[in-house]
C-alpha cells in the first residue's frame, strides 16, 4: 500500500449511516482506479472509545491533535447530535487547518453547520439539511447555498443528512478513486437499483482492468 490516507472524524453521537458508503468504498479496493492504494483511518477528540448513534464503540486510530494535513488526502466529518449542541469545535479548527493547507474537507449533516459556525462556508457554494437549518448558525454564506443533495466547491464538499450516497459520489470524484465510467455506473446502480447499471458497472470495470493490462506490457 502506498499510504494514501483519508481520515474520518469519529465522536460520541456519530450518525453511523452518513459516512458508510464513503469510507467503505475508499477502504475496499473493488472498482478502484488504482488497487491497494487507499485506506481510511479514524480520528477522534481523544484516544478513548466513542459511541455512535447506533451504539457502536470505535477506538480512534489517532486524535485530532495528532492529525496533520500533510499526512492526509481528505478529512471526512460525519454528522451527529454533538454538532447541534455546539460541540466538535476542535474538529472545525482542524478543518480550517486542512483547507489552509489545500487538503479537502467533506462534511455532511450537522458537520455542515459546524463549518458554517466556523466561517468556513461563507465564501464557497454549499448545501446542508435545509436552508433554514444552516441559516440558524448565523453564518454569512446564505447567498451561496445550493438546493442540492451534495455540492463540491474547490476543496469543500457538503451534503445533506438524507444524501449519504451523493456524499460518497462527490468524495470518490474528488479523490479520483474510480474511473469516470465506473463512478457513473456505481452511482446509477445504487441510486436506481436497476440491474442494467450492474451490467454497466461490470463492463466499465473490465475496460479499466483491460487498460491496466495493456499498460503493463
């Protein structure tokens, strides 16, 4: 493994479903443009175990204090009740550090409100759970709000709580994880559940594998 790492923030009340597609796809080599290249590491506010909304206990691989943007290719911030309680401010400051270093940050649900409170959505196109939800943070980026499930603007990815699939799609695209045809077929399959997209996914994946084989000759 070449060590291309994506970090996922984990904390008490973490909404298990919101980052599921994203981290599973990054950590699983199936369909990847370059196999065995990526991994996911968890980062927490402390080394002790956290408990998700679903009651799952996770022991973080490292803490926010230990995390450096130079050692990461993206920081994923899932939602959870803690954001709406005004918590996770250390994660917002870490996101600020990432963006200042040119490393992308992906936030969904309550994490978008956290970024808004920190002023990180004032100058980028973004989305959230609802316009009214994020406006309640008092941020100054309301004119840039987009009525979309997920939005990418430069190094910032945002998504609504109802859009974990679209969140993953934008993350995969930003990381260049899948070849374009593979990415579109993957998204078509999971968003429509139509079998023809499975056939397209297999065809697109085989085409990528064929190209790799030719390049090795």
